[in-house]
């Protein structure tokens, strides 16, 4: 992991983090981190990110990211966060990947998911076949699209490398990810990069944006983004 600090006299507040995306497909669908997943996930993205796999389950997951409905707002009522999830950069990244990952038929802890995001946050899978090239989702819209997929299919998104740039209370993370249907799968069905923007406020870290694109044969993840 490489961390570039450009904070002048502002002290560095914390460390950093984790495991779609979201989830995304070969065209850059959901993932999140694969929140994304669904595949923005979406995150997918990986916050979830869904991939290039040709089986129907993964193709359906990718479709979640391709739609461009107007995003709904994050729930107005704040969701209390576990301090262990948000006290460092590493903690919030780890929580982000962990909360969207799990076996089929296992409900995700969406209250925990919502607690990671600032009000007005966005999850954005890159979508070449859309008019704008992106699909903009609120955390709520991401959940609505990803949850049915997660209930029917196993989805595990893990971080395989990270680069961090920081200025004061704002952080940009390029987080490389892999997506699998099972932790035992020898190869991932998708890989990509989550571009995650964080802010430090009120003694904790918040996710502001997750913007991701899936890897393809013509666009492999650069080696220096893996294993850092």
C-alpha cells in the first residue's frame, strides 16, 4: 500500500482499509463496493462489482449496474456506526467489503452498510453502454438492486491492493478488488478498481463516493495497484 500525505501542518488523522465494492461487470457494472456485488453489486463494485463471467447469474448481476434510474436519497435517519468500523481508513474499507460479502441466502447487515456513508453519498459503476457512461446510485438504490442477487447467489469481494492519497480530512483510495461466488473458488469471476472518496468528520471516517470500473482483457489492473 502506498500512502501520499499532502497535509501541510494538518495532522494525519488515521490509518486506512479493506474488502464491490462493491461489484462490476466487464463493462464496469455494479460491484462495490463489486459495495459494491451486484453486480455495484455493484461494489461490483466491488462496493459491489460484477464481472465478465458469462453465466446467467453473473449476467443478471451486471444488469443491476446498467440501469440509470434517478437515485433515491440515503435514509434520512442516521444509522449509528460501530466505532471499530469507522475509526481508521483501514477499518472503514474493511467494513465496506465485508458488509456486502456473504454466501447465498444470507441477508446482509444493511444498517451497518448505511452507517458507513455520509448523507448524499453515491455509488457509481462505470457503464459504457449508458448515455452518460455511468450509473449513479444512492446507497438505498444500491441495496434495492443488489439485495435480490445477494439472496440468491454467493458474493465475496476482497481487496487485493490499495493506493491512498490524502489532503487534510479528504482521502482518495484506489482499491483493487476481486469478486467470487465462493471463497473457495480458485479464480475470481471479476476484478476491477474501486475509486473511493472518504472524509474525516466528527471523529470518524465516512464514505462519500464509490466509483468503480471492472477489469477487461483490454484494460487489466496495473501491477502497481496489486499487493500494495
